[in-house]
C-alpha cells in the first residue's frame, strides 16, 4: 500500500483554482511514496521543475512499482472518490483538501500530456 500522486493540470486560465486530475498514464509527473509526508518533499521538487503554483492529486493505492501500475488502477483513477488535493501556496506552504469522504470525485478527465516523469520515494 502506498500513496500515488499525479501532477494536476490548470487548464482554465479564467479559473485559477481549477485543476484537472489526470490519470497516472497521462500525467506530466507522477510519484509513488510509502508515506504521505514523503509526497511533500516530491511536491517541493516539482515546484523547482514546473513552477511555484501547482496542484497535485493523491490517493492510497495498492502498488509497489511506479513503472508497472495495475491496469485497474489506471482505469478507475479519474472516477476515484478517495483523493486528496495538494495546492502550493506562497511562502512554501501547501494547502491540503481532503475529498475522501465526498460522494463524487472533484476531478475531471485530463488532456493528453507529454513526457511522463516518474518520481519515487521508497
């Protein structure tokens, strides 16, 4: 059991807080960590690569290898209701929004992305 994190896509310039939740096989960056706290270190690295204002989506998953994620995980990711949203804030802070008790996922389908970057903290 681990935490899978996908870099969100802010595709609506007129709505700065909107961020799509791309499926792991379509994300620009992806991380798999044993512990939730490790995701914050990955998010800090992503800020250096992708810019200061980021959104990431994470969920508990049954996966051991980021390069060989189960097909059923990829199929249900966009409809998964047990997700947590991480938004970077000025000053190095991270806003955590927990949607695990919500009846429907706040995400929508992502556009095809280029170049998947894999991160692991195991």
